[in-house]
C-alpha cells in the first residue's frame, strides 16, 4: 500500500491546485513506469474569457524551449556512434567560422583584450557546454561589452523570442566575429553551445537540422507532434503562453507567432514544439537504449564538470553531462524556460514530463519543484511495491 502522498491521485491533486490558484490555466503531465506512459491533462490552454481557450489535452502543443537541447544532443551522439563525428575531434573542419579563436582576458571586459585560444573547440566541448560561448550570470550578462556586441550583430543570446532572422550559416558567421568568453574546456556557459551544436549536426549529416531530427529521432519514435513549427488548423492546438506581469500575476505573452511558420534558423537551443506524450516517448526510448547504446546514455548522464566548474546559478546543485543536467542522485534531464520540465530517474526507471506555458518565475518554479518531488515520491513507492 502507498501512502496518500505517493499515489497518482495525490499528484493530480497537487497539480490541480496550481491550476485552481491561477499559476497556469492548465498543464499536462506524462509519467512513464514499467513500460507504460500515462498522460493526464488538467485545466485549459488559456485563462477564462481569453482567445484560444480550449480544454487542455494530450494533443496540446507546447513551446518546449530549452528541452530542445537534449534532443539535439542525442542526434549528435547518434552521429558519434555511427562514426560521422568523434567526441574529441575539433570542430574546425565543419565549423571553420570557429577556427583560430581569440579569447577574452576578462569575460566582462573589453572586446579587444584577448589572448589566443589554447586549443580548438571540440564536439565534446559543445555537448558539455564548455565551448567558450554562451552566458552565465557572472560574465557581464546581459549588459557587458560582449553581449552588447552580440545584440548589435542580431545574435539572440538568452530567451528564444524573437527568433533569429538569420540562416544557420549567417548566424554562425556572425558569432564567429566575436571572441570566446572563456578558453575551450574551461567553464560551463549556457545556451549558445546548443545552437552551435545544431549547426554542427546539420553540416555533419548533410541536411537541415529539422530533417536530421525527423530522420534520426522523430519518425523512428512516432513523435508526430514534435517539430520547429506548426501550421494550419493544428496551430490551434498550441497552448497560450503567459509571462509574469508587473503585479506578479500572469499576463498573456506575445511570441510573435514565430512557432507557426518555418524558422530562418532552427535553433538547437530552444526551437521545438512538442506534446507531453511525444517527449515522454523520447525520454523512455533514450533510457531504454533504443536511441543510443546504454554505454552512451551512461556517458551522457555522467557529470562532466570539474569541482571548479560547478556553482552556476542556472544549474543550482546540478552538474552537466552531454546535453543534459545531472543531479547528485544521478537523475538527468532539463527544463524549459516557458514552463516545461523533464527528468529521468535511473534508480527507479521513472520518466516524468511536465508541460505548462507559464514562463520562468517564482510561481512556476514552485509548480515545477512540486511536480518533481511528487513524481519522485510516486516512482519510489512503485519501486517498493515491486
């Protein structure tokens, strides 16, 4: 027998309370245990009286933003397994825009105060987010000289709105005019490595990133609702997104319709739409060794950061593997800044996915933390019953 705190009904009650509180108009959760994926929808896609309101359902589409990153990482590792890429190889041949790098002496300092890079950027540097590009909260972001120069070049570093107007090649060319913020391998920096990785995957595979992901991941797994945009009548399945308003409550967020048309630059950091069921299918296939060999999955979920590289406010107590965060208990996964969450718990075999569209704020963080705690308790109780 489980206690009330570890039953599916108790988790439903906890999640429904956040909808009743108005943290989000609705949400969808997917839990995978013992080979079964259970999807439950609560609430609506928009608040009462607003356009686009419909019952939240298993077919509701969400902007998964940074949960795109693990999908692109898996595609890269599939290319490693087939021998197209090597983890320790320099990216210079495929990404000549990033060859012969200069590195800022001070990441928050002047752009002309640089030294030569000690070595080239490698494939593993991109996967472990130690390529010298990206951001953290202690490198002058968002107002330092580097980020001001990036903004002038039209390089979006940070939230995925607005979308880049440039093609992947032009985006990388512009990035290549900037120095690195840190030596390759020296420190963990967020976001931009995944965009660079997406360009690398496309060039290595000889096809646009959406086609590569469709061929390697989406079609084999039957992920029919995961893509970089949605068109036609299916656009009505996209949940309304909300940001945190000046008074602390949710306000409707205008994404500019960017997910309803093909992007000029399919962003490997943040570009995908998906459903809770599709993403749970991806996560369970990954855990089962259906996408990557178990040894590769183990390497992906092993913390690559040194003690000195830990401590980013963006990671908290977690480390970073190859395209995923890793917590001290060995659970791996990642969240999306528009209100999505995934983790896999190898100890229990559980996979948990949460989809909302309440952007990163204190109430949505409470919701995500409560979901994670409730799902872990449920997985642990299931293991004890076996």
